[in-house]
C-alpha cells in the first residue's frame, strides 16, 4: 500500500468515526427513510433527477452499490450514449483540426472581400455558408452532447461533477479563440481528473489553452519583454508580433487562481501575492492560438527572478516549474481544503452547508492530499447528506430543472435548439457564463419572476410535445381511473413525494375545469399532459 | 379571473440593519428628502460589470501625467484625430460617447470622477458584492442598498412592477424583503398557457419554499399587469431608435414600463464586457465598442422619454476602475477609483463632480490605481434623496455618513 492510499484509508476511518459520533437518532445513512426516498434523494443530487430507468437500476443494485459504481464511472457501460454522440464530428477533432475546419466568420468575410465589422454582412455570410462550416456548429454540438449526456448517460455523477468543476474552473466561449478549445478543455483537462487528485485537475486546467486564453495568461510576460529586440537580434519572431512593442505582466489568471480556483477570496493572500504568482506563470502560453492551440512554455518570456508567494521563496533561475511550485503550494494549503470542501458541500447538501461537515471534508482533503473521490465518498456517507434537512432542500439550477424534467418523464433528447433556447430563457447559457465565477450553484440568483415564467412555459411545452428533438412519455394511468386517482398516480410518478392537500386541490380544480366542458356528461380520463405540465411547473419540482 | 388573489406584501418585514444606521444622515440630505412635495422620481441603476476604465470614459486629457501613463491607450486631446470631446479644462468625454454630448451640453448629464468604494478589493466578485450590498467589508449583509431604500418607503398597495431588474437574474442590489421582480425582457414575459395562470398561482401560493412562494406571487401579478397594460407593444416616441443591443433593449423596456403607468420606481440593469486586460483600445477598439453601445442606448432612452426624462434619474457605475498605467498587453488590470455617469432629473449636469487630485501624488493609490476621491455611496445617497427620498438614508447605507458631492439639485 503506498502512502497516498494509506492516507485515504486513515481519512475514511476518520469519517466513519465522525458518522458514528453523530447523535444516536440520526443513525446511518438514510435510516428511517423508505428505499424510494433514499433513491430519489441520491438521484436528485448525484444525478440529474430520477428517471424510471435510474430508479429501477437502484432498486436492482441497492443504493450503496449504485453510489459506489458512480464513483468508478469507467466501469459503467455507456455505449448507447457514446453511439448517439458519434455523429458530432467537431468533438472528435483536435483543437488544430477544429481551427482549420471551422474558420471564423470574420476570416470568411474577408476572403469574400466583405466588411466583417458589418453585422448585415455577417448575417448574410451565415445564410450563404453551410451551417456545418461555421464555428457555431462546434457550440451546437458541444451543448447537444452535454444535454444528451446529462439526460441519458448512465454515468450520472460524472455529468454532475463535470458541471460542478466546469463552473469552478469556468471559461467562456465568447472570448476570442476559447470556443475552438472548449471541447478539448472538457475532454482533456476536466473529464480525466473529476475523480482523481485535485492537483492533477488544477494542473490540467492551468496548462490548458482555454484557461490560458480566457484569463489572459498567454499574454503575460516578464516586465519589459521586448519582442522587437529579439527579432532584431535574429530570433524567429513574426514581424507583426515584433511591432507590438514591449510586453509585461498580466494579473488576471494569477488573481482568479488564488481567489476562485484554490484559496478563496478570504484565503489569506495579498495583492503582492497576486503579482508574485503572476510572475511565476509568465511564459505559460499557447502555441499559435488560432492555428495550433496547444500549451507552450516560452522560456524567454519567463521572469527568472526570485519570487515570494504566501511567505515562501521561489528561487531565482527557475522556469516552468515556478508555476508548478505555486500549484503545489496552493493544493496543500488549508484554505484551499476549506474552500473546496465548502463548495462541494454547497453543491451536494445545502446552499448554507453545515460548518461541521465542511471541516470534516476539509480534513479528508488534507489527509488524502486532495484526493477528490475520498472527499466525495465522505460527503455521500455523511449524516448531513442523509438528513431530513437536506432532502429536497436545494433549488434546481436551470440545467438541473430542464434535464430532470425530461428524465422524470422517461424522455430522450438530441439536445436540439428548442431545448437550448428554453435553457437560455431561464438564464443559464451553457459555455457562455462570462464571469470567471461560472454559473451560480445557489438558489437566490435563479429564483425570480422572469425565470420562473420561463420554467413554467418549458414545463407546458415539454408535456405538450412542443420541444422538437426532445421526447417524453407521459406516465400511464389506470383505465377508467377517476380524476383523483389519476392525479395521485401522475404526481407520484413525477414528484415521488406525497402531495400537500392544497396542491392536490389545485390540481383537481384544474382537471375539473376540463370535465365541466364535456358535452355528454360522461367522465373522460384526465388530460395527462396537462397534469404533467402543472406538476413539472410546480414549486415542488423546482426543488431537489 | 381573480385580479388580486393574495396579499403579497405580507412578506415585508423590517430589516435587521435598521437599528445600526441611526443618526448618520447628514442635514443637507435630510433637507433634500423633506423639503419637497413633488412626486418621487424613478431611479434607473445601470451597473457596468467587469471594472470599467474611468480614465478612458472621462479621460483627464488636460493632465500631463495621463498620456505618459498610457502610451498606447490614452485618448487624444480634443481636436486631435480620435480626440476626446471637450468637457472642461481637465476632462474630455470618450469619442464613442458622442451621442451623449448634447445631453451634457443641455445640462442633463454629469460625471463624478475618482469615485469608488473605500475598503473594497480588486476582486470582481467581492467588489461587485460590496457595491451592491452597499456595505463594503461586511459580507454577511443579506440585502442590497436599493432594496433597503424600498424598505424605507413601503408601499403596501404598489404594483408588481414597482421595482424591476431588467436582466436574467435579480441583482444583489435589489435583493431583500421589499418585493422586486426580474425579467430579461418584456417581449417574452407571458405564460404560454394563459388559462393555466390561476392553477399555477394556486400551486405557488402553497409552496413550502418561501422564496418560490413570494417569487411566484410576484411573477403572476406581474404577468397580469404586463398583459393588461400591453407593455410589450408600446413603440418608442420622439423618433427614438434603439439599437439591437442588450442594454438598448432593456432601456426601451424601461421606457415602456414608465409609460405603462404601472407604478415603476426602480429599475436595475447591467452591462458586461468591461474587463479589458488585453487590447483595451483607445478612441477605437474594444472599450470604444462597449462605450458606443452604452452611449447609444442612453441617448435613445433620453430621446424616447423627451420631457419625461426629468421624472427619471439614471445612475451608471462600475465595481472598480483600472490601473493608471497600462499593463504589458495594451490593457489595464484591476484598479480602484473610476467614474460614475448621472443622467436625467435632478442632476446638476454639464460638469465633472468630485475633487480631482491628479494621477500622481495623492491621486495615485498604492502607486498603481486612481485613488478614490468620492465614495460612491455619497453619490448614491444624493441620487436617492433626489429620487426615492427615503426618510432615513442612514438605514440604506448603515455605518456610513455621506459627504456632500453636489451632483444633484
């Protein structure tokens, strides 16, 4: 057993002890909950909501086995979804291939002698060129793939974690060359490390051109770096770059690395630390961002002086390893442990997570040197996760709401434009969160009048079959069932929680209105689409 | 159809902060609030997110330190090619803001320079948070200053559109116990199954989640009001033409709400894209593009309203300014002081307010940023005194005593 796995074991024992040390009435995970309630809770948090298939999966495997399997997604057979994604060409290319295949509209306009600054021209170009040749095709495929996976993948926890870590390490498609780099960012930097060590994840992100471009680090050089002088001295510097004059430090990545990726804003760093970290990362750049788009370290742009980061000296004369040292330092910092623990607890337990849980998760993080699966394991085994206070306590983000609605009705999707537009209308534009904070995880920003109306409209459209490319199956009700029985059946199938008396009365009134309009006085079975629309638009379904 | 199903104002409760702020409202502001009988003006708050570069928006073209600090970014002096529009001996207006020049000349538009928030940070997230909560340094503040102002002037019978965020999410500024709705735009704000409105209203009235319950009630009331006033159908007036850009659309919706007679008192909206670390540009380029969008939107709004502009006050601000010296990438990094723009009723226009202390010596903060000459809260307090007139501004900005800026009549 190596040192790391020994530490993992120690940490797990500690967590187990913490669970036993909790009040006697809380017992083990999910005690006192029906197995359906346990399954619904787990699917609401570790997945994009219950679907008939996922409920059946848990029923046959048992809840703990299902959770364990989700923590090892590579072993889950997901060929059906992979087959569905196979036609998305842009997702299988390298960044360089994407740059060559999907040329920017601006470039295409210039080739045709048109003014790229004119919006009319750009609109005309979009009409003239086949959609498949335009950069926006990449965005459409990327978003569709994300929605298909979220809805249909059996590796549900991986999809939930991808969303979490993408927002944590947010980059935005609308910034320059980032959109050609997004597919690689997701596949190469994020996905391979979701269940691994935080240091690997952080390193993969720090090295990725999408992040280097988004937070401007590729432009950051030692102060006074003079490309013109280099060219005059005979270095192979392109003329255009050489004319750019002297370059220098850019703080953007360094600041967000400390504030958002690791320590947190109150994690104990100063403005001086920001500058010193920026100096450490000078030269971390991109090989021709609009032609090649891979990581490149430029030794000549690197500041080789001594640096002081968080009280530690980084010796003069270093190169790329200066940045690696900073990442090591940040990974091991207790502020990072606490910051990540709090965010994960916020994601999986409650918007205001219990401080004791955060402390325990931070301890696991430190004891395992940032092994993420150990932290997840501790989280999903905690009494806080399985508490009545946590059940249904989170408000769904627009992505969670949209996908969970499709899943609740056993639906499938191609992630077409109608679904994407609905999501946009609720305020969550996938891959286009402009600030480095990404899309928020907590409820407050998402709960407002306009977004609520958009959610209700989506519920009505989905159940009426008005979301092209996305299909759902309405739950069956027994033949000849009365209104009350039908409403009960449908709400159990969609919400999985008993209806309050007031909600039941409202639903029955809505259904009764239909019956009143019957000309022959006969009882007609209830309009299932209508009831399902009300249920998906109800406040109960906004929670998870 | 039931018109008003629920007493939606029952959620109004006094803010916990109310007790902290007593006695911090200076006399000049108390008088401004008390000594008038005119109806309240509508306040439109536009937040530029990302840290807008005040030194390019209202450049100190008369300060010799300015072009020296910004070899590639400085806006040239008035008269030169791409030069600033002359405002006074020291300042000019960015040429992309040309649509606003007539409003400056007519005295409807003013600027406050070297404005910022003391004790703030260079983190976007924190700085925005503090600007919106109005309590720099205090992260636990739950509500925003604009919401606290509304709490100070409760209107139990106000309509759903009294306080509106024209953006996808309710900003921190408007969060709090006073009701406020957020809608991205009036055009899409309708229920596709209008006959279901009563049913959904019933469902949300019974919601266990308090935020969903109150938001539901606000939403359904607003839907009814929007439908009955036919808000989304109102065309612009006075020959105003709005560009097809987000801020223009939002200000057009503001004008629609004002004309719709729905009791609008507060609008909060935002515009992004100000974080110009790389290739910021001078008279043209990245920042100029954002400013053109801002200037055109405000000018169209002023034109649309015509004389009714005097019933409205627009405040434009950002979370922090940018470094005085340009960085190594022909951009600027996060700084401190920036500029505010004030437009409309009550504004003492045609001048740059705030004491200017230059770009070096006392005007330079930590040898890199524009030092704060005027706390933004002093300006916001004056704006509130000129518009919503809360009886106790000390509760809106607890623990803060505004200084006199003189930006409003």
